[in-house]
C-alpha cells in the first residue's frame, strides 16, 4: 500500500508496493507506464504510484513483461 504523505519512492520501494521485481519497475518506467524522476537515483512520486495502482487492478500488473533488460543501460538512458 502507498504510504500517505510519502512524496517519493525508490525503485526498490515501488517494487515492494507493486509486488513485482525491480526489473519490472524499470520496464514500466522505460515503457512510459509509470512516470519517474531522476534525482541521483531514480525516484517515483507516491501520487504516480497510486494512479498506476488504480489504472491496473490486481493481477493485471503480473501480465506485463518481466523483462531482463540491462538495468545499468536503462538508468543511463534516464540520466
């Protein structure tokens, strides 16, 4: 569950909320499904995480690609 008043989540924290692995969170960001900010490490706004959860009811997130793209390469693309 998204914590009230928590403005930013790390990719790891967002993966725990969504119950997916961190690769999946990076994939969602790369595909434009989940907005993210680059503040040193990638961060995700709590409000964007809430919107994503509302848009994809339980079970639908698990159907997305569980891609194993190179995370370091993806992070460089956001910098």
